[in-house]
């Protein structure tokens, strides 16, 4: 599994990197702009990510904006919907507006609140079809 972790908090990066490193390659980004660049590079190199863990509140470019841009790129590149990358929004914001924005406006695959519970994350990944 190739995972892009987009998180501006070092502790959050470390936790997710440690978890996902057991299952494959992990790339880190600190804000949405870096996430978009990494996403585009992975497509250009024909080595796409299987999953993006995307924080919502970040400097420079937030996760909601980055998600919308990633989905627009998938459409521009004519990537079939069934091949769109799975995106789990990770955030401390457990409120209806952010949940709605993630799913409706950004077409997120799922949403998990921080601090991330590793057991819940593992269950979520299995529900999404990842073999761990």
C-alpha cells in the first residue's frame, strides 16, 4: 500500500507514518499544496497512491481545498471514478459542517477524528478493502 500522509503536526505525522510504514511506502506532506504536488507526481510516474490521509486544518492550503483539487485533477486526467484515490480526512474538528464539506463537497472516502485511534483506523482500512 502506498500512502500519502498530509499532516502539519509532527506528532500526528510520526504516529501515522509508523502505522502505515508496516504496509508499504509512505510519503509525507505538511500542507495541501505539497499534497497536490505529490499526488500529481505519483500519477505522472504511473505509481499512484492507494490512500491519502488528509488533515483539514493546515497552513498554506487546508485539506478541504486540497481534496477538491485532487478530485478535479482525477476528472481532468480522465481517471475512472472507481479508480479515484481513497481519501480519509483526519481532523480534530468533529462538527457537522466539516463532515458535510468532506463528503459532499470533496467526495471524501471517510472521516476520522484526532487523536487517531489506531484500532479504529485499522478497522476502517479493512472496511475500505485494504489488506493489512
